[in-house]
């Protein structure tokens, strides 16, 4: 039971860490930018978390996210790598 709790804890922690890193990467990456922090129709800077969520769910909709050149904008790449790092660091 402790192993399952540890895995779930690491998955939750990996989700939080990977979401933060991914959000910062896609916003600061010169190829992307203006994903979740952008100008609205009134010209004001606003946070659009729906856009970030759509980008995070992109690999479920489009297979090109799994091509090697797009792995840097595939949220699940971040999640898997960080989860593996957490699992290996605990053991």
C-alpha cells in the first residue's frame, strides 16, 4: 500500500511541477509566446488558462505532437520525464 501511495504522490507532484515548467516554457519560448498571457480584445494583458489547457490536451487530438520535433510542446513529455526523475530519486 505504501508503494501505491508513493507512486500517487509522485504523480501529483510531477503534475504540478511539469505544469509550471511547461507553462513557463511555452510562454517564454520565442517559437510560441502569447499562449496564456496575452492581449484581449480590449488591448489589456490577461491570463488565458483555457489556451494553455488546449495546448496541454493537444497530444490527445493531434498525432503530430508525438513527432520528435514537437516533443518540446508536448505536455506529457514533461510529465513522464519528471515522474521518472521523482521515482528514481526516491529509490
